[in-house]
């Protein structure tokens, strides 16, 4: 991937270019907005993954119950 090859000098260059483009007053606002967005994304991803886990757990007892009941033939 591209991000694995950046290194420290590349990160410093990106930071300097960002500072020139947006200025020192906007940079903290952009960082805060990025942090909030990332936090909400992680929260949503965890909720989705958690809901899938509970759905599997809810379905599991019904499958076990069906397996233990005798078949009618």
C-alpha cells in the first residue's frame, strides 16, 4: 500500500503542505472535524458488528431447539 511507504520525511512534507494550504488557524478545526468523523465511523462499525453478533446468538438457540426435537415422519 501507499501509506506503508510514506515514512517520517513524507509525513513532515504532507504536514508542511497542509499548513501552507489551510493556514495555522484552520488546521486545528480540520483536525477536530476529522477526529469526530473517524470516531463516529468507528462507533457505527462497532454497532453494526455488535448487532450481527447478537443476531447470530439469537438464531443459535432456535437451531439447537429444532435439532433436539424429534422429527415427525
